[in-house]
C-alpha cells in the first residue's frame, strides 16, 4: 500500500520560514519531489531528491532559499523554506516516482497537498 502524505503548511510573513514534511511508505528506490501550484497557474517543479543518495535539485526560483533534506530513517523528507515571499504562496505537493525528473508526469504517487500562504 503506497502512501504519500505531506504536512507543515500554514501562514508565514514575508521573510519568514516554514518546514514541510513528507512521509512516503510502501515504496523503495524512489525519487521524491516537491511541486507547487498557485491559483491560476500551472503546477511547477520546486525540488527533488533521491533518497538513496544525497542528490538534490532545485528550481531557479527557490534556489538558495529552500533546502530539501532527509531523516535518518530515509522515509521522511523535509522542505525547509526560508526567506519566503508572497510569490511562494501555493499548494505544495509531495510526489514519488522512479526516476529523477522535473516533470509532474514523471511522478506516480502524490500527496493531498498542503497550503502555504505568505503575506506581505
């Protein structure tokens, strides 16, 4: 039974920080990615990591501000979001796939999404 569940969204002030968490169960040898979708916009890639390695990749829009990391158990990943800006407001999704890609179609299992709102 594959389960993907993210949490940690909420309200932050511009310049503030939030930490999102994602737990993936029932899968192995997978890539995990973060996507976000703002109202009226297409879903966009945020970051990806391959849990068996320390490989991470980030969209240019969040590079230097967001950091993806893994717990020692390797079944939980975090997205540390710093220096948040209003344009970061979106529903954030955690997704699991079996190859590293920045395309949403490359990910098979998705969480329900968690809302991040950044006020100015």
